[in-house]
């Protein structure tokens, strides 16, 4: 999950990249080949997060 406050002002977030940490930093290229999977996971995030709630 990328929190808006973890991305520093004026940071250019590159497409198909993975960012982590506070402040967020690019950790790797996800690649365009993974775009469909990334889109699916993002669209189902609320369902996935519910698995970890009490």
C-alpha cells in the first residue's frame, strides 16, 4: 500500500515500478508485463485487506 504522505513532494513516481518505505523510494521495476496483475491486485485491495482485519 502506498500512503500519500510517504511520497515526498515533487517525487516523480514512474509507471510499472515498486516503491516502498517512508519516505517511499523506488525499489524495483515491475515491468509492463505485470501491468494486468498490478491492476487486478489494486482493484481487489479492499477485499485482500479484509483478510487481515479482526
